[in-house]
C-alpha cells in the first residue's frame, strides 16, 4: 500500500495527499539532520583544542563538511514539507462540489 492517496483537482490532475507516516518520516529526517548540525558545530569547537596542526585542519574541514551537508538537508526537508502544505492548501481552496458549484 502507498502512504498517499490521490484526488482530482479542477484541472483534472491527480493531487497527492500525504499521510501521517510521510509527515512523521519527514519530521524525523529533519530532526536527525538537525542533530548532525549540532554535532558538527561541537566537533568544530573541539577542533580548536587539538594540539597537532594536521589533526586540527582535518577535523576543521570534516566538521565544516558535516555542517554544510546537514544544513542543506534540513533546508531540503523543510522546503519539501512547505511545498506539500502549500499545494494541499491551494487544492482545498479550489475544490469543487459534486454538483459543480464552488
């Protein structure tokens, strides 16, 4: 079974409705990505306490990469959820009754 159902909008296109499991999954993925942002920040702060210059450089760049990738993932999940909310809201506003009246 799929986690979304379809319904027809005024234009005749099928609009997907996402279920609770999809929303829960998106929120969990966003939370995990936020955890890695904070982990990267703590790793970046810890890199300044290292004595070896090579270890500092490697840890600094690794932490920066973790932060960069995690922030991009958070933004991607948030924009995806926002897009689904806006599409769902716009189809609810333009829904037509069975008798053809708005």
